[in-house]
């Protein structure tokens, strides 16, 4: 499975990512091993969406980072 996940950083920023090992990736975020979030700890896990197709997951992540995807995320996912 592939997962697109959303985190809220301590400064209020929203982080959207994609992984095939959600537990391991969240652990890396919490330990400060991810460049974007390491100075914004702690991070709060908000939600994830699971996909069987890696490319659909990457496409959804890309969409959530677009203008209309941010609006969708803010209205429906967080």
C-alpha cells in the first residue's frame, strides 16, 4: 500500500507527503529526520489516504499541493 498523509507542524504549516511505510515515515518526522519538518516539531498527524497504486498516490499528493488541492484539503480533510 501507498499512503498520502497530512501533518500539521508546530508553526501551523501543513505538510503533505507520500510513503509506502506510514509508521516508519511518521517516526522519522517525529525524530527530526525530515528536512522540511525538523525545525517545526512536534508535528501532529491529521489524516492519510491509502492507495494500492503508487502512481495514483503520487498524483494525489501532487494534487493536494496544487491550488485547488489545497482548497479541497482545507475544506474536506483537515
